[in-house]
C-alpha cells in the first residue's frame, strides 16, 4: 500500500453510494478499506443493473468500490458482531450509514466502540442527521434534492422541477465525509483521541446551493428555475447554433464586449441596459433573444472557434462517449482498467486528485463479494478451522 493515507485502516459498514464514495476516495489515497457486506447478497448496488459484468456485478457497484477488501459478515449473529467489533478495535476509521441508532442493538454504535478504541473516528452518514425531527426518517438522494430546494432551481423555467442527472447529494456528502475524516485524523495526532462525525444528506444538499442560498438570504427573493441560465451572470447559458448547442460562459464586461463584437452587434456593449453585468441580469429578457437570433445563423463549431479566438469562455455539450474521447480527458488518463481477482480487466474512472510527492496508486479492482473474508480474518488471528466453522454456520 502507498499514498498519504497508507497505514490507515477504514472499516466500511456503508452501502449504496454516499458512504462507498467516501471510502473509495480514502482507498485511492492509500487507506486499507475493509468493506463489510451481507453474506449472499452484499451491497445493494451489486445488483443495480444492467449493465453488468459477466459475473452479474452491476456497473453501479463498480463506480464506488475500487480499492477495497470485501468481507461478508452477518452482524445479526453474535459471532458476526464479535468479529466486526474486533475489526473496529484495530481500525482508525469506521464509516456507516445505518438508520439513527441502528447499530446500537449490535453493540457497534459509537458509544460502545469508543470504550474499546478511544482513538476511533466514527463517521455516520444519514439522510437527516442524528438530531432533529426527521432524524428517524430514511434519506434518499432524489427526495433530498427536492426537499433542499435544488430541484426548485433545476429544469426549464416554464417546466417542472428536475433532478440532477447523477445523485449529487450522495456524492457531495461522500466528499464532505472524506474532508471530515481526514481532518479528524489530523486532529487525532494532536489530541490523541477519536471523533464522532455526523453527516446528513439534507445538510450537505442545502449547503451546496452556495450562491443560490446567499441570493435568498441577502436579496430575500425566492430563487426560481432559469433553465440553462445563471442567476447572477448574463450571458452565461446554452445557445442554439444552426446545427447544435453550445455553452457561452461570459463572466465579465470585457468578455461581453468581445461577444457583442463577434455577433456583429458591438453597440450592445455600450447600451446602458447591457453595459454592466448587473444591468444584463436585470434586462436578460431583452438581451438573450438578440444573441440567440444571431447564434442560430451559424454552426456550433464555427461559433466555438470564433469565441475561443476572442478569449471568451465557451464549450460544446458532449455526450458521455464524446467526453471520454476528448483529448484532454485522454491525456489526463481518467479512464483506467484494473485487473480483478479473476484476471478480468475492469474499467474504472480514476480519482481526479493529483499528488506529486505521493501519487495515487490504483492497486485493486472492486472486489467480488466476500473475496477477502479469509484473508482479513487470518489477520485478526482466526485459525483456518475457525474460519471454516463460521463459514459453515453462515456467519461469514
């Protein structure tokens, strides 16, 4: 193992996306992540296909479980609980996303485990957090996107609210978990004791509204859907060319003057209604149709070439296959194949984190269910006979 987190053991009792996304990132950074799964079925996302590998493993599971060791344990059985508790006693981090209080009956809650491992960093991810009137409610990304206000600002201005195309509140929560865990590891070096981390999808979803939150808090006006427009910058949106669509991201007044020049309407930049960004935001209904009319007269690639040459930020709207074929993505090596325990090449999208001194090393494909159970139990001191007995009893 190598990387800045080498030597850190993470016990991962989470499943689906937010928790596994966090633990995969920790594994990418060098941590030894032991993923606890249900015997026989494992993480729900193993079955969220098609598409699937030839062994039935769903692509969804492959997206969030690289670099981990899979151990199957039935924690409803006393022997299973003892096994996980022994792992927790030697772990640096425990990550879980059970319902609030769900692990208490197994003796695997924070209060129980900190007595045997006071240096343990215990990270709980739930829909609504450990406190508050919704604490006992199950949390799902889609529902949280709606409750947080995210869907109210996403979608066509004259249409219904839309969710984002991927489970962004799960993914943001996973990344907040990584930040919190690494901060707690650093804090432990100073304090000598562990930490309890309480992360909620709802909290993270509201926080990630960023400037939209501030627009309401400062301006007092409830934000609305703007389609592909921007609440605070104009023109900053999608435009239709004669043969497709492109993005124009005009971020300041000098860039707008160059846009006006390129579309053959230089007087727009001197018009009091459009000369500054606040005025363009106030009069977007007058400005945008004039730009749209001109953009529709030429092809997408011609506009992109002209705007780029003029120093105006712009770009195409790629499909996923086009994005993977983009020479920048190819040059950065975001696509990689990792060989699994059966010798198969498993496609992966590697971490965007680039470190120069201790670069990330991808050493392990997403594991087969229970692939490392015997290996991890042997490290705990279980004999071969004990492992065989637990397997025969269905504990592992």
